[in-house]
């Protein structure tokens, strides 16, 4: 459930002045109210395509239900549309949810191994048979739905709700979502909560009367510092030549056409 937006504040004062006619709405307030956020299905799809460009070098995010790789990056297995991992436990939760919906599915036999792998980069008990079972399960619409449901509950919905509470428009909602996908929803300094805390120490969000551009720049600066701590994320182009491009152009509503680069590859969304 989306949180209600705080009253619009311009320059630290209420948008409607005492001299304004009763019931009048400032033009900027009308523009903001009319622009859809990521709760709009098409805008949400744009966000999924943007994230997929960074996660999978593609805009066709629905192709990646069957994606599974045993990366040597400390996360064990990474798979699915949002990069669920065996180390963090969201992959385990995904397979548990799927098994409740579809008992006897191809992945159910690997639940003990996934439970043992949680918190480590171990591939023990998984390997090629697990990869084959994952790809087989990905043809099942129940597994596809389980991936989308967990993505929304664990990543998309918390990011969207916090962004709305902070008074951010579609770009800020996407910035939060991309950060929570990469860094996780925790509260430590290297997770989404810690990044947001660092940003709040530098700038106020619109919900607190702050400037949206200044706040998002502070958030992206804080995120880059965290990214550079880890070799696997040391390339910060998904911030520098993607999100920062939209911010520099003042495209707070994330309106197409959108042009950006990630890891040197160019992408475009026209609608």
C-alpha cells in the first residue's frame, strides 16, 4: 500500500500562499500530481527494464526467469529476474514459496542444500542438476509469479513506499529501487537503509522541505561510496551514466525517451 504524499513544499513554504484564491492549486503541484509514479504498470515496466539493463545487459526482463549462474563473487548462485542469491537467502525463500504453491516441483529437492548454503557462497548439493531444475521450473507460470511476488514484497514495494514517503517522483522511486536491488533492504551502512541515512545527513528530501535534485544527488553520492567498497560493484556506471543522466536532465518524472549507458553499453526506451 502506497503511503500518502506529504504536502508539497516550495522553497520551504507551503505551495499555496495566503493571496491565492481558495481551492487554487499551484501549477507545479498540478504537474506533479498528474505525472504517474512507479505504481503505474507502464512506469513499473520501465523501471524493470532499467534495472535489467544493469543486471542482465538487456531490456527484456521477462527473459530472465530462467537465468541462473554460479558466480564466483561471494554470493553463491544468482538467478531469476532480480538476481536472487543463495547466500542472502532470498533464493531459498523464493523456492520455499514456489514449493508451497506447487508441491513436487523440480526445485523442491534442493531446499535442504539451499538452507545449508544460506549465509555462505557454497554450491554444495546444487551444481548442474540445480541449474537444470531451475531452468525447467522457469517454464512454469507459478514459478514466474513467485519471482514477481517476492521481487515486489522484498524490493519493489519497500523502495516505492519509502520514496513516496520522502516525496520523490518516478526518478527517485527508481533510484531507491535500483539501490535496494543491489545493496539489499537492510539498515547497516552498506545496505539501502544506511545509504539513505547518509543522504539524509547531507540533504533534506522534498517531504521535509528539501530540494529533490540536491537530495537525489546526495543519495547517489552515498551509494557510489558503498559500491566502491566491493570489487564486483566498483564500476559505478549504473549511477554515473544512467541515473545521473536523468537527474542532470531534470527528468524527475522519468518520461521517455530515455537514453543511458551501463558498463559501456547504450540503451534507449522510447515509450
